[in-house]
C-alpha cells in the first residue's frame, strides 16, 4: 500500500470506530439505534469518496472502505458491546455472527464503492494529468 492509501485506511477506521462508539452511547441513553443505519450509509459513501480523492483511484477508496468495514465488524462491534446495545444475544451461533459480519462488509463495501467511483471521477476531473 502507498502512504496515501495507508493514511486513508487509518482515518477511515478511526471514523468508523468513533461513529460506533457515539451511536452506542446515544442508543444506550434511549436513542433509536436503527436510525444510525442511515448515517452509516452516508459515512461509507464519504469514506469511499474521500479515500478515492486522496489516493487518486477508486481502488484506493474501496481498499479504505473494506479495511474500515473489517474494523467495524470486529473492533466496532466490540466497542458497541462494551458500551451497551451492541452485545450479541446469548446462544447466537458463530456461523450466524460470521454471516452477519460478512453481509455487513459486503453491504458497506458496495456503498463505499459507489462513493469511491464518484471520488475517483472527481479526482480525475480536478487533476488534469
């Protein structure tokens, strides 16, 4: 990975973990956790868009999105469970947890890809190389 790709991925991971912590804290205080799904869509669009602009390619944007999504389904879920609403119900099978995680990565990857394609498009128009 290039330095811009590493920076983009690191910032994406930090953004996702902060988002998860804030969402869990608000939900613990009585907020509706499900509404954060809409904000999450916007977050992954933004991550893909900005990372593609920084790296100059849609692949760089998608890479940051996938790394952020992996961090979310591991560290993000762990942070949410420590705060409160993200705990996995007792008796949930490992296969179910892995399946939900893979679906989340795929879904966020698709959303982030849209942002990355747009970001790469604007990066090319803004830079007349």
